[in-house]
């Protein structure tokens, strides 16, 4: 997968885990979503370097402040 596709995958997974507007499930808390994504990183389901950048950049916090 390209860099762009891997970045979008991380953002999409995070949004899907935390989304409150899904009729079939409740959204996960921020800590639950990050725990799940860390497991995915350890199991090579998401790009480890990009996931670490996702965390270090704080983009997940900006998203949480606005949407969670």
C-alpha cells in the first residue's frame, strides 16, 4: 500500500472505532480506541511508524476535542 493509503487507513480505523453515529454499535472511548490500534500495530495490521506519528503529532487529540 502507498503511504497515503496507509495514512488514510489509520485515520479511517480511528474514526470507525470512535464514531458515535453508527446504529449497530457504540463508539469506543479514546483510550479504548488507542489500545485497540496499538494491538493492531503490534500485529502488523497498521503501519507502526505511521501509527507512532499519529500519536506523536497529537492529531488524534485534536479530532477527539472536536468530535468526541
